């Protein structure tokens, strides 16, 4: 399935902001396509890098997972800021 034009535009704007803030080139570009596509389609996103996705796609519903001590939950939903 093709990525919708609004998602491509949003990914480009978010990536440009990331680069202006000093972000490096490389493997992160696909993350911006994934985040923008999920945001435009209204899909939640499961990731270990919740902070980056919430920074560049604040309306995106992010479900964060990470390696954790046994006392912490495996998954955490990062609420959308209204």
C-alpha cells in the first residue's frame, strides 16, 4: 500500500525539523515515514523510542515498550497532548 501524500508531506516536515535541531542522517528517516503514516491514518504506534515519536508527531497515540525491571509494566501508553 502506498503512503498517502499527506503522510509523506508530514514526514518530510518532521524530518527537516529533526535535522535543523542537529539530528543525524541515516537510519532514522524510515521512522519518520512510519510515524507520519500512523499519525495520518489514526493508528497507534508501538515503539521503544516513544520520546522521538511524541516530539515530532504530538497527536500520535504511542504505545511504548522497553526492557524493564520486573517491578515495572512491559507496556505504557503515552497519552496524546490536547
